């Protein structure tokens, strides 16, 4: 049984490549591991490198106008945002509030929409720049060492046999589940929407799981493979 809290988080970025993109915003909500209720929020814009040549020199993607349009950002406001290191240090403090034993084994579980393919790559980059890092592996040491919840994968498992659902993008899920699209692609709104979808599915998991017998499930029956 899980007693660890869950941190649903989201980056807004200036391009699409998670290995080189510059974060422009990070937001998060802490969710109680048992009650599935919110415990706290985090939200901050983050100042990227605005000079394209300097960004390229540092191995980063320049900001793309289309990405700024989608996320509702502009260069003038981002120039006034706090530096990445400052934001990341505050984010570390936020996450660590929910690490009830102070070790990575009991650290909050990272959650989000497509975090395995995108946001966790950025987390590893930020941890390598500003900490914390597991010295043995070089991997992030902020979130739980084992568990992650990629809500997009969870949605796939619930919808893969439904021929009426053609897309499981976040925007498609908003439409399907009657979530407002107002402020979509703002990190804080995306976090709230993702958390609501995750909690809905987790409550469903819990209701169904109580009716499924796993112990000795294959003892007297045929295997699937």
C-alpha cells in the first residue's frame, strides 16, 4: 500500500526537444498518497537565455515563437522572471516538504502527463545542474527512486480498447472528460487538469482492485502466453 505523497508537475518550455529545451515555467501540486487530496501548490516562471546565439553556444535550443504562442509567454516578461537556479532551489524545498523520511526511497512519487518521455528528462538535466543527484548513477535524487506515474500511460491502458477514442493527448482528454480548455498550456492549469484525471483513474483503480484476485491467479488456469 502506498503512503508516499505524489507530486504532479509540468514544465512549459521554449522548444520541443526535452534534452535541449529551455524551461519557461514549472508548476506542481502535492497530492496526499492515501486521501488523494491536494496538500500544496508550486508555480513559477523561469528566465531562459533570450539571446539565440548564447543559447546555442551553451548547447540549448533558442526560444521558438510557436512555443511561446502556445504557452502564452513573451520575451519581455520572461526577461523579468527569476533565474533557473533560484526557481529550482525553491522547487527542491517544495518537493522535500513531502519527503516524510528524508530519503529517496520515501521521496514523493513524480507524476504528470508524458513525464517519462519529456518532463523527467528535464528533471534529470536540472538535477545535474543544480542538484540533487545520486552520486552512483548520476540520476536525479529529488523524486522517488522507483515509482513514477505517467498519467498518459494510465489513460492509454483505460482507453486502448475503445475505438471511439482517437487521441489521448491532453487536449483530447480535456474535451472527453469535460475539463475547461481555458488557460490550457499554462503549467499550473495543466497540473490541475492532470491531477484531476489521475485522481479519477486512481479512485477507479482502487474500486476495481478490491474485486480482483491476484494471489495464485495462474495456479489452476491456463496462461495467456
